[in-house]
């Protein structure tokens, strides 16, 4: 079994990357919240399983950020608005994405085809 050695510089770089990623997510959530509407997350026929799961993950992240925004809200009206957006996420958008996953799996089983797709995304450090 190989031993992994992470230098202090690599650890600092990873921490900095995490901070940059966190800031980017926070900026996007702030932008979405400032528009007072959630952008649509819709299943389209060209999506593969990975893309639908990715949309589901993004939806959950948005929901967590909305929940965090509730903690910082200063009025009952703002809290009600944020809770309405959370309801949209979990009562409308999430079921559509879960249904899309179920349909993709059902289709793969009935047609005996693989759900594995070639990825075009590049992640640094992942082979």
C-alpha cells in the first residue's frame, strides 16, 4: 500500500482552493437570492444520469444556502420568502429530478443499456 505525503504547501493550496470555491458558491447564492427567484432546474431528455445527479446536488446546495440565509434574515417577511423558496426546491424541483433519475434507471434496465457516459469534465488531480 502506497503512503501519501502531503506537504504543508499542498495543504495550504487545498485550503485556499476550498476558500475560493466557498466564496464562488456564496457569490452565486447571493446573486440568486438577490433576484428573489430560484433559477429553474429542469430535466431534459439529453441529460445523462451524472448530469441529473449533479443538478440534484446543486439544488441541495442551494437549499442549504437558503436555510443559512434564514438564520441571517431580519424580518418575518424575508424568512417567509426564503421558506417559500425552500418549499419550491423540495416540493417541486427535487421530485422532478428524482423522477428523472428513476426514468433513466428504468430505461437502462428495460433496454439493457449502460448508464455509464463519457465525461467531458476535467477535475484537477483526478484521473
